[in-house]
C-alpha cells in the first residue's frame, strides 16, 4: 500500500507559530492583572482556545490531514460541549 | 516476495482517537473546576493568588518551546536530516526535565507552606480553598505524569531513530509521540490561566 506523505513543514512556519504562542501567553498574563470581573475568565478561555487551535492545526499537522481527522475533532468537541452544557443546566438551575 | 502491511494514516488516526479520550479525561477535571468556581468565586481568586505566576509562566514558555522543538524534529526527519532530528528530540526531553524540576521546586515551596491535600492548614482556610488546591494538585499531578510518559516515549523513539528503525521513509512513531507531546502542551495551555491567573 502506498502512503501519501505530507510535505515537510518549513522550520520558519513553526517558529512563527511559536512566536505567536509566546505573544498570546504574554497577552493572557497581562490581561489577567486587570480586574475585568467575569470577563477575565472568558478572555483567558478565548486566548487559550486560539493558542490550542494554533497547536492543533500547525504543530499537530491537522491542516495537512484528511477530513476524517477534522470531523473527529469536531465530534469530540461537540460531545464535550454537551457534557459541559448539561452539567451547567443542572448546577445553575438547581 | 514480502508484502508488508502498512497504514501510516490509520496509525495516526488511532493516535488521534486516543488523544480525544485524553481530552475527555482532563475535561472531567476542568468541569469540576468550572462548577467549583461558580460555587466559590472569591475563594478561588484568593487561592489562585497563592500560586507563583513566575513558576507557572516559566513552565508555559518551557512547554511551548518543547512543542516547537518536537514539531521541528518531524520536519527534520522528513527532510532526511537525522542528526538534527535527534538533537531536537534531546532538546525536547531536556525541556521536559526542566519543566519537572520547576514543578518540584514549586510544589516543595507550597508544601512547606502547609498547602497540600489533607493538610490542617488548608482545612482551616475553608472549603473553597481546599477544593481549589485539591483540584490543582490532582490536575497538575496528572499533567506531570503525562509529561513523564511523553518524555519517555520521545526518548525511546529517539533511540530508535539513532538505530535507523525510524527513518525519513517511516516515521509514524515519531509523529505519534509528538502528537502525544502536543496534547501535554494543550492541557497546560488551559491549566495555566485557569489555576495561576484568576484574579
């Protein structure tokens, strides 16, 4: 069986992604030093989600993988959202 | 005539499936965190302030950099640069060790202040703070265990690369170990702001 190989990702791309990740880390730390009330946690989660996407799509090569991998991730995230949603329906309206 | 069965894409997909289950495992802990945060918002910010942002921040940089080096190692092997690939693997492992050493000093300092699961000092501070630190030790501990496993995996694959069992033609093992390593990084990306940076 012949395997389709991914083209090697240039070093430069990975280094740029790394710089972006470090930059976003600085952003989270700086934002967390200001008291924005409930917004703090949402900003933290938003920045963490952006960082995760960079890691998943570039470092983990998801960008180069077939649709199956992307659908798999989407299914997992949907299950997770249901899991979190149901928990909070219970906890918040008890 | 020898026919070798080989399915690199399948092997990678299997790894991804396993990683989905790992995400669900850690998510359980993060959901307990979220529910406890809604129940004890003031106590959580008070407890979070006791954690050292510098240790957490330094470890974030260490893990992000180690994710970069292992990603570069894959590009290196794809381009047939075996020596460079090996060097990048060893740097990744060294960074994993730095992470664990940091963790050792951080936890030692906290434990010496009487902050550890089941301590009387913690019990005196009330339920909210106790929940925060129990969750912190459990989540960070489980994450630390993943760091140890990931570094071991990368070391094994690096030795196999040195022995030409992992080559520029066949490097799925390195890819899958790298995927595991990136998961360790992903968990820390959420763990760091949620535990260290709550005001």
